[in-house]
């Protein structure tokens, strides 16, 4: 089985998109695509003759980006995002197939109220979960208490070597590991829950 994995960096938005594909089955998923990249995304799919099975969104800021969701619908695949899981009859821990591969859905609220993370093989695509101060649309987490729980009780309990892929670029880095974030993240490492909440509350209202 041949697997294809591609990272796309939208530098203008400091945003990252991920393409995963089973080349034998010619089926793919996109994680956190952006409407401004639509021509490129369609070209990548066409180049390898891939059928898009799912559009997966770890989080979204559609209120601030009118028309974003409608444009992404042009990709022609079901859209999975946290505020629509019930409509899709999809629960926390549910799996989404593409080819011979599976992506597992995890509820990880905090950055936004309905944030999701997506687990594939040894990787977790966690959107803005760790990008506390890197989101252009949101200067602080929407639900700090939930974010603490999502990170410490869900992500940090994964194996140390699990690769973590961000939705927002931080110092040109797209990937880290559970071990690294647990040890060195400036908001989570070595802090109590109360210290974390105090730290977040002190963030400015605007970036």
C-alpha cells in the first residue's frame, strides 16, 4: 500500500493544510483546507487522480470569514467539523475511512468550543490546540478550562512519540511530539491548571 502525505503552508494566513491519500485506492482526505487555496487543492487531487472522501476541519472561524464554508463545499466531499458531528451521526472516537486507511475523530474543545483533533497512524492533527497565541482570528482560547482538559487528559496521555501537527504555523514549525509539548510548551509544561488559566487570562484582547 502506498500512502501519500503532503503539508501545505498558507504563509499569508500562517495556516497549515494536510493532504493524506491512499494512492492504491486513489482516495484522500484534506485536513483544515482553506478556500483561498481551492485551485491548488483541486489541482493536487487531479494530478494524482484522487477522490476526496472527507474534508476535516479541526476548527473554524466562519463568522469572521463569510463564504468560507460554502467555497469549501466545492471540493465535493462531506465536511466534518465539531458543531456538525451529531448531524453526521458521528461520535467522539468515530472513524472515517479512506482507501485502506482510517482517521479517528477526537473531541478536543478549547481553542474553539467545538474543536476536533484527527488521529491517523502515529500522528495527531490538532489544529489550534497548542497555538495559544498564533491564531490570527482569535487572540486567546475560547474555552480555557476545556483546553486544559483536552491537552492534559487527552493529548498528553498519548504515547510520547506521537507526532503532533498544528493548524497554525509557529516559528516555521509544523510538527512536534507529545513528549516535546509535555516538557516544553510555555503554557502547559510545569504548570498547574490554575497557573495555566491565570496565564491565559493575562493575554491581550488583540493580537
